[in-house]
């Protein structure tokens, strides 16, 4: 007969509550510090809503009014060296961390607010309004607030998008030998998204010092939490991943603080991640100054019930009850804060010329210079100063045949020997004698703590790598087993890693390298075969390299690992087993950014190509005896293309064909062809020609797969047609 045995979580999951005895035992300095932060954050957000109502905040203003207790109660326990990131509704999270950084001992609610607090609030307001003197020169605005010095590493507009990045920060804390922690704040909506759940699993598996702080305000815009999950106690997500979890009343700042203290003890002692769920309530709609009841998804009775539990009123009442402050002193703190906020508005605003009485505008001098719109998409390459760059012609006498895959593994080993910041992560990179293709051969034995085999969770480990890069203490090298997996990690790649530098002001560094394998012709079908160059080139921020020889791979990878920009390395599976010119006794040479190589000189037609197709083009040219100028592009991104070499070639031949292997729809050549046609129109005697694969992705059938992509035969046929031979 079947028997049933009750199974319990492997870790505790508890709810923490407090009563008056806990408030009586709390340090008076802690309580007054919490009151000051609560009042400053509340009045600041009231000012933001006031400006938004006047049309002075461009874009959304997601207020956290009502939710301050969770952020203040948790962040006031953190050090400056602890890191936090947050959600699109993140003003309170950001300010709580920044205020604790400025005044770790607390701010006296009975005295004038310090000048550095005023400066912080003014700079934050400027950022929210999109102004030049904001933290990111107005580029981030309300939803992307970052102040690295305070440990506020960036709020995030993508639901759950910042969670994997925080895992990277947590990993960096632990492997730098500190007991610092990372806290990632997010709402109830993010507990249903893959990036959050993937990161919970990864953080649990790797015992990262990461606190998942859930602000459960019950509504994702207008959708109630009970409509989207059967377990509305969202901290229940934690035990499923083996994570110690707490649930607490987020309208009670002291309860949150005590729960966070327990969580921090767990995190700092190396016992792995933690989940803290704080039940909070936003008094207003998703965006703007109206309550949810105005949109009929909440009742006025529900809103009134939550307002009766207001965190400021509760904290003030306990301070008065204990005789720490008088009721008048509590009220005066709010009045001073309101006056401070109006003073901030005076700094930024002036009467609108010709406007109605009382109508205001932002002072013109506050706006950023439009000419700076693209500044900081990538760095200025100053990090490469002092590096000696060479090329093939500098080592002709030393070149010898080398297996391509040996160069891949060899250069990574060499750089990991010389640079302890480099960390390799991806699926199976630590097994199978160097991953599925041997690219990490020998690295696990030599660097066991820096070769990280990940769960199958591209969003999580890509974002974790992004968080490492943004932290600055490590240089991650992330491997995708197949290029198509970029779609699984698309948010972290394109919304986070690629945009981070520019979005947060243009001065930060993102030393992130992605190795991406293309596998056309291997029979792995539509979801494992694409050439991703055409997709990556459309995303501002990435530099892209496509090596075609062992020598080039070493030189390009060395440069990629020295850059402070994210770099995508395109590797074709056909190259791994090939041999070509290299220097197996020297993995220390660097190829300069933005230098192509003319692999064959000719005057009849210019052939622009990259990666594995370089060899196919050379074979085709040899077969036909065509007087072709074959340009191996090497660097594919907009900022790094060698236009000097391309232009010189086209001016000599007056005709161009762009050759690639991949599908027409995601074609790199379509982008490059447009650039060539516009830049070099006066030198072209014919339209730009292209060789590429078919419209459909490669399929499993050997015959259909071969028909779907280009190789030597397609280049031969195209050249014959173009040249009329």
C-alpha cells in the first residue's frame, strides 16, 4: 500500500513580528535615524509627484510612497561597502542606501538637515528630471539611479533585470575575500520571472552572499498577486532553492530591521543567500499622483486600511510614546523636510516665460548638451595605453602551424596566469577536458576557483558576469555553448551589459567578454546554428571580433581582455579543428583595435568577409583565379571597423561583395552593405553585392542544412555571376 511521508524544506522559513517590547528595547539612535530617512524619502517623493503633475518629469515617476519602511529598515543596517540594486520603483531603495552611506550613525531629526544630504537630494532630483548634474547626466532618470561610491549599483527598469547583476556583485564580494553582501530589491511581479528564479537557484548552488529582498505591494500595476501565483507568501520561493527565508511586515521599519539583521548574520557568516519578503503598500498608482482606486482595481477601504499602518506615523508614535521625541519635534522634522524640498525646486525651476501665473519650467542651464547624446556608448581605449601592438608582418619568421582550438585554450591560460581578475564561466566549461570543444582545456586544474561551471540558466550566469564586470574587481569571460542561446539571455546582454556604460553616464567600465560559438553544418538544427554578428552589431555598446586564424585569435582575445568595453568573440566550430598560422610559444601578442587585414591583394573586386568565411573566400578566389582584394575584417562593430582599409580597397577596385555564412534575416552584411553604399557611393561602379545563407535557419536534414548557408561553392557561384565569367 502506498505510504506518504511529509517533506519539509531543508532550510527554515519564518515570519518575524514585533510588539511594543521590541520597540522599547530598540536603540533610540536607530529609531531617530529611521524617522529622518523615512521623512526625507517621503517628502522627496511628494516633490517628485508635484513636478510630474506639472509635466516637469519627462517619463514615468514610479513613487514608493507608503513603501519606505522596507527600504529604510533594511538599508540602514548596511555598510557603504555592501551593494544594492533595485527596481523601476527604486527612489526609496536608492536614497535609503545613499543616506546610510553619508550618515551611518543616523541623521538627527531635531536639527537642520546636513548640507551633504541636501546635495544628495538635489543631485537625485536632477537625475530624475533628466538634467546634466544628475548622477548619470540625466541619462538614467527615475528608473536608473546609480551612485557607486555609496554602494548603490543601479536601479533597473526591467522587471527582475537587476537580480542577476546583483549576484555578480555578491560573487565579487566573496571572492575578493570580504564579508560584504549584496541586496537586490524587487517587487512581487519579479518573483514570477525567469531571471529572478534562475538567480535564486544559482545563488543557492554557489552559496553567494546575496539577499533577495521582495517588496510585496500586492499589485503588479493593477494585477493582484493572487491572480498570478497560488502561493502568495512570496518568500516561499526561497526554500524551494534551499535559501533561508524570512517574511515580515514591511510597514513596520523595526520589524524589517530585525529581520534584516538576522539575514545579514546569515549572509556574512558564509551560509549562502537569503530571502526577505516585506509586505508593503504603494499609496498611489503604478505611475503618477493618483491612488489605485481611481483606476478601479483597488477599493478606497483597502487603501485606508493600509494608510492606517503608515511607517512614518508608526515610527513617530513609538518615539513619542517612549519620550525620545515630542509630537511637536516629529511634526517639525516633516516641516523642515518639506521646506528643504521646496528649496531644491527653487534651485532647478524658474517661472515659465509667457506662462500662466505659477507655471514653472526647468532652468535652461540645467539641461545636458545635446551634442553629448552618444558620448560614452563605449570607452576611449585609453586603457590600452602602454600596450605594444603587433601584426602578422612583425612575426613572419616565427609563425608555424597551430591548431585553432589550442590557441583558444592557450591564450586563456596565459592571461589567467598573468591577470588574477579573469574568471571563466559557462555550461560545462569545468568538465569534459575543456568544455564541449576543448576551449578551456587544463584551466580547471590550474584555476579551480576561477573556472565556474554554471547551471543551464543563460539569463542568470550572463547577468552574473555582467555584475562582476560592473563591480570592477574581476573580468568575466562568459561562454555560450551555442550562439543562439543569446536569445535566452537577451535581457542581460542587450538591456543590461550593452547599455550599462552609456545609461549610467558614460564613465563606468564594463570589462565583459562573451565567447559565442557558431555551429552551422554540424546538424544541430535551427536553434543551435546561427551566426549572431548581425544582431550584435545593431546593439550599441558591444565591440565584436571574429578571428579566422590562431594568430588572430590570440592577438584579438588579448586585446579584448584588456578592454573596458563588453566584447563579443565569434568562434566558428569549423575553425576549432583547423590549423593555421600561429605562435604556440608566445601568447602575449596584441592586435590593435580597428585593424583589418588584407589577406590577398587584388584590383578587380573587393571581398569583405570575416571568421570562417575568410578561408572559403580564399579557396574560391584560388579556384577562379580572380584578382580579388580579400579583406579579413577582424573587428565588426560600428566603432571598430577599419574604414581606412575598406576605403582604400574600394577606391582601387570600385566594386564590393560582402561574404558571410549566415541567414539573410539576421545578416551582418545587410548592415555593412548599407554603410559601404552610403560612405563610398562615389567610388562604386556597381551596387554592393552580397553572399549569404538562405532565409530560413539551418535544419537537421543534411541536404537542407547544406542548402541553407554559404561556403566555398556559393562564393564561387557568386563571383562567377558578378564578374561574368
